[in-house]
C-alpha cells in the first residue's frame, strides 16, 4: 500500500488488480452480514432481562397502572424522564414505545393545527421548509418529506450545525418552521453540540414566531468513553432567552432497554405540554403505563441508567475500536482518500470517502454479501451531494463479523477510490 | 310505590317528600363512588397476571421481538387477531396498546391524504359528515368532532342502526365519509347488529366512493351469557358485495388483559393494509412486539381467549344482574317511567328515563357522591336530544358499591321523574 494520490495510472491499475483478487476471495466466502441499521445486538438486549421480572404495577400515588387513565404518564415515569431530559416533571409527557412516533405526532400537529405560538396551521403556508443538519437521521428527514416540507441541508461541524448559516436562514424566512437536531453523539457523526451552539439556537431571532427545534436526545446517556459529555439544557436556555415554546425535546429507552418495547418521552414548556395533552386527548386514553413502571422500577434514576449504560459500553466500545482501527490500518496508508469520525458515544461512525465513491462502495459490499446503510441515506431525499458519506453502524454484528465486514468495506472503498481516480485522469 | 303516571299532583308531592328523606340519608353517608367509565375492576385485572411471566421473545420465525422491525406485527400476533377479526393474517396490522389510536390514525389519514379509493383527501371537501349511531361511544364521536366532521345521529335499534335512514343518507350525500359502528354488544346499549344489518352495510350504495365503516369490535368476545353471539364478518360481506375497501375493522385486548397495556389490531382489505403500512412507515419503526408475543403465548388463540373471557364473565355477570334487578325492583313499579337494555355481553347497560330526566339524575347522584357518565355523553357533541339516556357502567365498582350506587341511582331517577311530571302538570 502506498499513497493512491501519488500513484501513476499504471500503479493504480496494478493496485486495482491486486485488490480485485482479494475482493473475489471475499465474494467466494458467501458472506451475509448486515451493518445497515443502528440496532443493538442480542448481548445488549439480554442486559435488561431482569426488568421483565418487575411485578408491581401500582404507582407511587396508588394508581393502578394496569387500568385506563393518566395520559401524561405515571408520575414516577415523568420524574424519571425529567431528570434525563433536564426538565421539570410538569414539562414531561411519557409516551409509548417510540419517540419517533411522538415527533411525527408533533410535526402532524403543527402542520394540521399549529402550536400555541402559531399565527395559523403550517399547512396554510404556501411554502414550508425545515432545516436538516447533514449528515443526519434518515427517519427525521422522512417525516418532514412526508409532510411536504422543503428540506434545507445545514453542514454539521464538530460543534454542531453551522450556526452562521442557520441564523442567516431563520431570521429572514418565515416559511422555515423548524429544525431537526440530535445534539449529543449526533447520528451519524457522533458530534456533540457545543454550549455556544445550544445558546445560539436558543437565542437566535426567527422570522417564524412558531419556529420549533426538534431536539432528539436519542443518545443522551450513550457514552463510549469516561468523558460522559453533557451539554446545556435547551429547554432552560430557550426559557432564559425568552423563547420558551421553541424546543420540543425527546428521548427514549429504545437503546437503553429494548428498541421494540422501550418507553419514549417528550419535554417542552408547560404551556406546550398542556396544549399537546389537550390535542392528544381525542387520540388515545393512555400510553402503556405498565411498561413505564417496569422501566422506572428497574432503572430507578439517571444514576441507574448510567450504570446500565456502562454495560452497553463494555459490549460496544470494542466494536467501535475495531472499526476505527481497521480504517486506520487499511485506509490511512493510501493517502488522503478518506476520513472518519471518532465518536465518544452514540451508535454510528461517519466514513467520508472521496467524492463519488460512496454509492459504488456500498454496491461492491452488497455484491460480496455485506449490507451497509444505503449511500445518501443520511441526507434529505437520500441525496448526498458529494456521494462521499457512509454511515457505519457497528453495534449489531458480532466482533468477528465486524472484522470481516470492516476489512471488506475498506477494500471496497479503495477499489471505488481507484476507479474514481482513474476516471478523472 | 305505585304508578307515577297515574298519581295526582298531591300524591306525587307526597312521594317526592318521602324520597327526599331517603335521598338525604344517602347524602349523609358521604359516598364516593364512580360508575363513570367502562373500566375493568381490579379482580379482572388480576386474571391476566400469569401473562406477565411469559418470557420467550423470539418469534415463531426466529425474529427477536425485542429489536426494531416488523411494523405490521409479529406473524403469530397477526394470525391471532385474524382469527378474532374473521380475517386473513395478511389483512391484519397488529399495533400498540390502543385501538382508539389506530382509529384516530385512520381518520387523520383519510382527512389529510385520503384512502386508496379517495378522489381527493377528505380535507379538500367543503363539508364533511360522519354517521353516528346513537347512543354510541363518546370517544368515537370526539375524534370526528376534532377533525371537523358534522355528525349525524342515527337511531340504534336492537338490530343495529336504522338502516333505512343510513341507506337514504349515504346514497345521496358524497360528503358523508363514513360511519362509526360497535357491532357486537354495542356501547352503550349492548345490541348486536343483525346479519341483515351487516349485509345492508356491505351492499349499500354510497355517493362517496371512499365511504369507510369504522367497525370497532371492542366487545367481540365479551359474552355475558352462554349464547356467545357472532355476526357475519363485515370484511367478507363487503368483499362479496364488491366494496372491499369499505370496512376498517378493529379489536383489542384492552378488556381481555389490560386496558392500559393490551394489544390493538386492525383488519382491512390487503390493498388497504398495504396503503396504511406505506403511510405508517414515516411515523414509527415498529409497535411493541414483546407485548404482542406475551399476549399470543398466554391467550394462544380464540378458544383460549373465550376460556379467559369466561373468567371475566364470572366476575361481571352478577354485577349486571344486580343493576338490572335493582332497576326492576325500584323503577318498574313506578309505571312506564323508564326502560333499560338487557345486554348479553359488553360493558354497559343503557337506562332510558322520561324526557328531560337524565341530566337531573346525574346531578342528584353527583351531589350524593356517585359519579355517573355525564348525561348526553353517548351522543355527538354531548347532546342527547331528549335528555333521557344514561350509560350505566357496572364493571368497576364492587358488588357492594354497585348495590348502593344502583339504589341511589334509581332513587334519583324517581326524584327527577317526579320533578318533570309536576312541572308538566
């Protein structure tokens, strides 16, 4: 291996032929591996099995969680999530198994009917726009696409979205109704918003009086190092800045206990919460409060959650290290053909290849039996303008599978890079 | 006691004074009883505690229910609900803990976007109407009220809604987009739709090409006698009549296992199901499949459900009998001042008083510490045109509480009747 960028065409072709032989070896292995989604592995799911033995379904106030009622969630569950979300318990609604469904519900509510600070429902505007830090979470973008928003890419930096760009856009365009954010260990880069970014988001002037920040704190306790990064509470910062109705903040236990059967929660200003509950009333009598109690009894509080998350870290850290080490060994020697993020938490690593290499790499992997997240998936409409980004999800495969998959991935990336380099000669 | 209708004014006043003394005795008891909602009692909730010990979360096809995925529900859960809903498993989506939320979702979907057979989204019509058999379920009516439908009362009969009226309305008015139905042991009368009613609903010509029947089979297995009434499957009848996309049918285990933490399901034509799943995709990754498996492992199949429901019946039948007996003892001797339904299943009894007596009866009960369902609650907008209907929910209180509450209720009803009779003299 040597610096691809310094190679002559002949040398590149020689390298290509060598790699093709290697690639054929992988193909002959008949692999069937999946690094597509950020799913916990079986070992992680097993961590929470004691929770299922909880069997007290009477709440602290004597209410029987098995029966109808208490739409806002059991009080101990509201307090539990208030601590995770840096909010007061009156600012919290504890929902069902999906924070995504809560976010969808709120986008739907704004669109159909508006919020407490809306001059009119969003659907009554001729144009609707939403800011999307990129790369980001495909399922966020899909919601706003579904509701017909024009999505505007905002480049991510290590400190969060490009705030100069955000501020410039929102202060002049009333049709920009909100912004998606994964503020801690962002999906997929693993970046954390700086205190400065949080404060600028809270303070910025927005042309839309009902601008909403969807603050998806999906990875708020999902640390992979001893650092345990915490950032300022957006709810509090917005309140201080005089924009209390701006933030809608979320988290869930999907990647703490069970992705299919966790508990999701929403925190916002008390005024927002009252308005949301009033609108939820015709929709549902109550969420699954038995599951809420199960979770609170088992995890207890934030300290209990952090202790539980250390067990996840013990499983995940070696996987992240393996991937980064393979990238370093297999890609760094080839020169400046790729860089990747070094997340201190969360579920993903971003791998950035040379322009035009991402789709081809995914295809080559697929042809050899390894499914990656589709190239472009982390961008609105699935369109990565540079076709350079890959979202790497190291959590689900076993270490051994991950080793094979990472080796193949770097091999495919190098093949794709050589093709692009040769084509551009 | 004698026939109130044959009494002179003096006799009525004398009776009134006697009853007022009795009423004061109740007031002095400082009661605090609730017959407001159709909630299962604690004894019923305890019936399902073995279910919580189920601990296999790997589905029959090897899929780990603890992880993300399988939006349509676990295959064994689809098959389970297909049997309850008289459908094929491909016609079923198994959801979360609330069938009401599924119904809300579908009204929202029709309103926002329309169905497979909609010329345009419902919101694009100048007028939107929905048929509401009355008395009916307040939470149904609240959904269509929330979405701005004009609701049209359809009188209920022992065989279901007045079909002459339904047919006449739907065939001439394109803005009538659907109809709420609780076909078996209707809420609150406990009536069952006849085979003829089901077939007329399936066959009738509707001006709206996308007319939808919301078929809430909430009490499909909630028998209180040996008769176990079954009615023709609407899905099948609609298919046979060439209107396969008309029905959206629902049931849940809310009143089989846990009201707060059961499993809800939807059955409709495969074409509808595909369309609904496509639209649900941006909203949620998957419902709580662990709870789905827990239920299926415990209840097994319809036969298992029916065996479980016999335990509910053993608790509920004496409660229904007590109420009906009290009505017979305390109201029948007073002449034709009231009649009530004699449900063979479900959760409610309808008590019909003389015109103008319902609200007053509820108020009198409340003043003496017994909360009933608000008068008018079973009618759209909470307006009972005759102010005569009371929904009686005998399930939640203990037998002893129910005895006191029923006695007080009949006393209040007689007081209210006398007031009306005297006023009309």
